[in-house]
């Protein structure tokens, strides 16, 4: 019986160490930033990998007024434009009745990204006398490409059924005449119609490269913004600053964690050692949850995780103090463990639930970084409660059943 318990403990220790070595987040304090496989799956937020935070405000114009419907359509168009560029985990949300908050992480040129994001992108085809034939509303699709013969960069556009009919009629009536192509009031081309175009397809040339054509195609596909958006505030975080913030946070966290682990072993001895392995299991559980929900890690999120770690340690401290009191009354080690967990559970549960309620309130009423802090704190609290009450208790029972340590002084008594 004793050797089976010892074997179980050994397997647990080996498993925790093995998983910990392959399941961490990327640590920039090492030269190879991606040496931990699971760490590659964690998305870093704006403050950790750099990017831009923008506050946009809608303005009334003679052509359009700001209302709830226009704001919702503006948010949808911004989402389409940004998602098409491949930016990972963008944050786009309304703030009040006229403002939109946008956060883009990991972009190389924040200034250009903001300009592309709020560009009106109003497409028009006009005849020589200024009559508008079709607009962006008649557009079905727009894609960038190259001419197969000349290699010229262009944007291929295709009209919907109504646009195809209008374009076919206009080109039939204007053979030998020019039809201008305008984007946001600026003429891009003014080609001569050689023959009627019945298939509703056209192309716009004159771009420097495919990247420029790609951006224009994205703006055309997403449509024109229903209202004018002005930049009210903009904060740019450089990639190096984000990496420095991450490195500093991780170094501080590692130093604090080592101090906690050493303290637990020195002061509580065997239970402290068990608690250290429970904390490792707790950290792995939180990490797996973060990966599973595709969480974006930010500095406030790291702060929430570290705070939940402190709460997990506090839970173990409360229970271990109760165990020490039970041992001083003359109880056996196993009886003291059972009594300590039973009498300490109420205090642990109360402390965790009050903090969890605070996290829920922060998430409900907060935005952006505050919500990130609340999410990591809430996940950490639930995971810490599970590990402190179940994992730590089970492992302490295993150590007691081995009979390798019979002297109560090794339990801190």
C-alpha cells in the first residue's frame, strides 16, 4: 500500500514538471522567444506587442446624420476592413452614442493603419457631363491582381445585378467617350469606352504595388462609411516598449513566485512543498483555459493572474494553519488534515467568492483592460479554489498514507 502511494506521488511530480517545461508562455528574458511550444498559442495584447489605440468620433455632415443605425453600420464596416487586413484579435467597440474605440495589436505602421481604417472609400463612375452611373453601393466584389500580359497592378471590380445593368447601359451609350472612375472625389482613371461592357466587370489601374491595390480592394468591398469619423485620441505603443513591459512583468512575477515557493517550504515544510506543486498544477490549469478561450494576454491580465496566484497561496495558508492547530491538539496527521480542510474551507470559500463577485462587477461595468483583468482574475480564482480544496488535500492524504513522514514537526507543528 505504501509503495503504491509513493509511486503515485512520483508520477504526479514527474508529470507536473514535464508539462510545465512544455506548456509555458514565451519568455522574452530568454534568447529564443519561442522555445516553449504552448506559449506560441497565446496572443499578446496591444500593450505587450505594440500597436495603436484610437478613439474615433462620428460627426454630422450635410449628407448624413449620426444616429444609432449609422454607428452600428460604421462599426461593422470597420470590422470588415480590419479583419480583411489580417490583424489578430482587434478590439472594436462603441463608447457612448458617437464614439468608437479601436485597438490594433502587432501592426507595423499604426499611422497608415488608422488612415486606411477611416478612409471613406466612396466609389463613383461618372460620364463626361458629370452624371454618376454607378457607385460603391452597386459593387459586388473587388480584388487586387496583375494583368497577365503587362504585369500591371490593378483592382478588378464586379457589379451586382442592378449595377451590371446600369453599367452596360452607360457603356453602350458612351462608346468613344470617357467614363471617369473616382474614389472619395479624386479621379483615379478616365478611360475611353471602346465597346459596351455587358458583364458588369471593370478594372482600375495605376497602383504602385499589390499592397496598395489590396488596401483599396478592402475598402471597396467593405463599402463607404455611413458617417464621417474623426480621430479624437490616438496612443501608439512601439513593439520594443511592449516587449520590455512583458519582460519586466515576467521577471517580477518569477522573482515573486520563487519567493513564495521558498517561503511555503521553509515555513510549512511538507505541506508547503505539496502546496508548491498544487500551485504549479493551478498555473497549468489557468494556462490551458486561456488557450482554450483564445484569450489575449495584456499587462492588466498578467496582474489579474498574479493576484489570483496570491489568493491561491492565501487559501493554502489558511488551511495549513488550521492543520497545525489540529496537530497541536494531539490528532493524527490524517485526522488533522481532514479537520483542517473542513474547518478552513468556510474562510477560503468566503474569501474567494467575495473576490469573484468583485471580478464579475469589474467585467460587467468595465471596458478594455479592466475586463481583461477581471477575466484572468475570475478564472484564476475558480482554478485556485479547485486546486486548494481538492488537489492539495488529495496530495497531502497521499503523503500521509505513505508513512514516510511520521513526525508532526515536518508538517509545521
